[in-house]
């Protein structure tokens, strides 16, 4: 999956390093805090021993989850969940026992009667606290594990949508767990929900328009409106007077949280769009390669074709059939184009125009009534174009628009500007006419051409197709690549 491609090996090393540094810092910071508490409250030295053991178990459990249990759950859901459940029980009991000992030391230091202390590490209070800790590790380690796991494993077990939903659910559970567990009041639940709702509205509605259309004014209006809505709903939740709220620190805190949420959601939007664009580019590339492969499979051996055409060309000259020999020569040029030039990344625009002329000449031979064809080629010298982008539209005109038995018209124009190539193809169109032949032609349809334009000239082309009652018109403008 492309989300995992974002975490290429280089990024994965950074993630490993960042996580390791954070855990080491957390460990030594906690040790220092325990030393301060021992000196300040005259705790027994075992306070540090039990506390250090708890930290080591927590760090060890984090890595066990991230490197073993979560990947195992991805591969085998039932087995992974069973192992996580068993490990959670082991963790809960061990850490609960350590908590009891730490609490007992603190209890004695405060000169309480030790006989009144509940030493049972299986008490609901300590078990619940330990299990809550483990639940937090599950959330954090799942995000870490998904970021570093082999992308082939993810693509095998998850679609893009499933993985995105899974990551979002993990983060949501963690956020609610963190805030609600620490605050424990219903108002906080609704307050957090407000920010989460805005996060996703900004990520999926406001953000994409900002990054795509660059309409900053429109975006700021929507964000400010959302900000005011959150303030009003917050006042209703807490029942606070507006003036009291403005003059309190709550407004400042709300504003800071809102700004952080906005930045995070825009970051998420940017990464999400980047991943989708890369995936779209990859799919277009695959489709282009598949089309090219199908085209090659459908072709006859080129050496046989060229040898046969050379023989026919020589025979036509011997019989003084100049028109036939000229047509055979042009057909040979087209086949050479299909075999050689069309595989190149770019060719001179003059070559593409030559092939267009040859193709039109060949197609005119099959018409009982010669169509009226008007061509206009200007300023085409010195420009390059990806091969096979113009011919499909002309082929489409002959295949579906030019009726060989009736008068028809085709207007073809290719003009060059400083950094642009403008192509226009207009042909008469009879809705009752049905193509009498089923040949594949160049094997490059208009749909495939649109995909190739997206792949080769992303955001550097405009394509307009107009289909009216009697006229079919194509306008293509390409910004050339230096």
C-alpha cells in the first residue's frame, strides 16, 4: 500500500531512532524524578527499584507489541488477539504487583499504620490502572508497528481504505482514552469530540480545496466560522457566561487547541493527498504499460510485414501503379512508427505530423466518397511531443465520424506557440452511422490517451471534447516539457 511507501526504509530508520530516543529520555527522566521523590519524602530505596522495574517492563512490552504481537495480528487476527489478551493479563498482574509495592513504600513514609494498607495486588484499583496502561501501549505500538511493517504485508492484508480507517480508529481510541481517563468528566468528552469533528471536516472538506484551488480567503472564512461554532457550543456545554469566558484562560486554551488541530489536520490532508497522487500515478503507469503490452501482443511480426510490404512496393512499381506504391510506402512508415517511435518517450512534432498525414492518406483510400479534409500545421519545427497522443483522435474521427459512403468533412489543426502545442480536430458526425470495420488501428483509444496525458503532462494540458448533433470536436493544448 502507498501509505507504507511513504515510510520508505530511510524514513523507517528515522522512526526507529525517534522512538528509541523518546523512550530513553522517558526512562532517565523518570529515574531522576524517583530520585527527587526519595530525597524529598525520604522513601525507601526499593521505591526506585520497583519503579525502575515497572519502566523496564513497560518499554519491553511496547516493543513486544510493536515488533511481534501487532504484526502477528495483521497476519493471523485470531491468534494475534489471543496472544495480546494473554500478554495483557501477564502485564496487568506484574505491573499491579509493582504498583502495590511502590504505594506501600509511600504509605509507610507518611507514617500511616501499615496494618490498614490493602496489600493485595489483585485489587480492582491496581488491576484497572495497569490494564489502562497496557491499553495505551496497544494504541501507540499499533501506530508504530504499522509505520515500520513490511509494505508487502500491509498490501496483502489491507486495502488503502482499510489501513487508513484502522490508523484513524487507533488514534481516536488513544485520544479519547488519554483525555477522558485523565479528566473523567462528560464535558471533556464533548469538548474533545468537537475538535475531532473539526479535524475531519477540515481534513476532508476544507483542506483539499485549500491545497488544490489555493483559495485562502474562502478557507479562512470556513475555519473562522468553525472556530466561532466551537466557542458557542463550548459555552452551551459548560453553561459559562460569554463575558466570563472571554476574560478567562479558557478562551486562550481553546484557541491554542484549535490552532494545533488545524495544523495537524492540514498536515494529514497533505500526506493523504500526496499518497493518493502517488498511487494514482502508479496506477496510470501500470495501465499504460498494460496497454503497451496488449498492443505488442496484437502486432504481427514486424520483419514479416516489412518484407511483405517491400515485395508489394516493388511489384507496384513494376506494374507502374504509382498510387498503390505510394500507399504501400506510407503504410510502411506507419508500421515503422508503431514499432519504433511509439516506444520512445518523446519524438519531434514534425514526425508526429508526418505520421498523421500518412494515416489520413491511407484512410482516404477506403472511402467511396472522398471526404473534405482541411489541414493547418504551423510553427511545428523544433518542438517535441510524446508519440501517439494525436493520432487516436484522428483515428476516432475516421472510425466513428467519417462515413465512407457519404460526403464528410475533417478539419485538422496543429499549431505551435512558445511553450505550447495546440491541437484541434473537428469532424462531421452522423449519429446513425455505425462503423463498418472492427480493426484495432493503433490500439490506443481516447480513454488510454487521457490517462497518458495525465501521466506525461500532469497539470500541463487541457483537453476539451465537444459532441454535438452533427459535429465532434477535440481541443487539446499541451505545455511542452523542456
